């Protein structure tokens, strides 16, 4: 689909379009995951303490929330408490995971993110395939517009609690 955006119609091994997609797919995916707290890529885990630091999971791209420490700093793949930030309890992190990007799989239930990915990937490969800087800028502008809409929709749905108050009753049989 990204190739189609720049006027290419075949994804065939050995072609410049194929090589560009293979080169830029993962890094574009990771770039987009880092830009926003996408609910589909979010994980929550308890951190393991190692001496005076807590190790972050290897797939942690971005810390969304950290609990159990009052004041802390991130150094590489570790969280280090400040002087007054120590805790004897559990330390946990909510973070954006790179897992789906490393597997190369965009979940089916996030079509808005997929659309953002298409435009950003098309902009990334445009230079390698067509060399048209005007088209690349056009795709980046389109990608940013779609990104704002997709991020707003994701945040709105994630923070929403719009379940029908009678849903559980409506889903039960009234003739027992």
C-alpha cells in the first residue's frame, strides 16, 4: 500500500520498491510507536531490582507511567531512584512495547495506525524509489494529519468508559 502511494504497483523481490520497504518498515514502525502512547502497544510489568537500579524490559521504547518510586531518572535500560525517591514496595512500569514492530505485525484492530504507517513508510521509501522530494513532503504532511487524528481517536477510546449501564442486564436472558 505504501508503494501504491508513490505510484509503484508491485512488491517484487529484487526491485527498488521491495528493498526500500524491507529497509524502512521496522524503523518507521518503531519511530511511530515512540511518538505516541498507542494503547495497542502498551504493557504493564513489575520491575526487578538489581542493586540500586530497576531494569526496564528489553522491549521498552517509552515509559508511560512508573509507580513505586517518588523521584527517578531513566539511564539507558534502567530506572534509578533519586536521593529521596527510594521505595521498599513494588516498582512497576507502564510502557510502549516494541514487540509488534519487531515481529512486523500491525494489529488488525488499529486501522488508523495502519493508515499512518502507510503514509510514513511511503514518505520514507519515496526518496529511494522515485526521488520525488515534492511527493515525499506531500506524503509527510498527509501522514502527520492522519497521525493527529489517529492519536486523538486512540486516546479518546482508551480513556473512554462509555459502556451502557444496563449492558450486563440486557445481555442476560429474562426467561431463566
